[in-house]
C-alpha cells in the first residue's frame, strides 16, 4: 500500500476567518508541515486536533493536506 499526500491545503486565519489555498512542504502526519502562502512560509504544528501556525502576529489553522491510501497489486 502506498500513501499519497496532496501538495495543497486550505489554511484559515483565525482573526478574519479568510481561507486560502497554500502549498505544502515537509509534511509529517500528526506532527508538522510548512505552508507557503504568497512566498511566506508558515510552520504549522499539530496540536492534537488541527495544525496551528503563527506569523506576523496572526494565527492560522488547517486540517492539513488530503491523504490517500493506494493499494498496489498485480497489474
């Protein structure tokens, strides 16, 4: 079985409620990932329920990228 992780995730500002799509890098499930929004890197850390990150005095949350399990077998 192989795991496929999407390279995009939705990130929400807790102050304004605005949601944008961010590029995902260095993803480790239930640990951390880096979200890139308009060339700004936001380190996101798992808090037990969601990923949370801070940048420029603002807080951001994300459910993280979508993860798919792909079964590999005979072709």
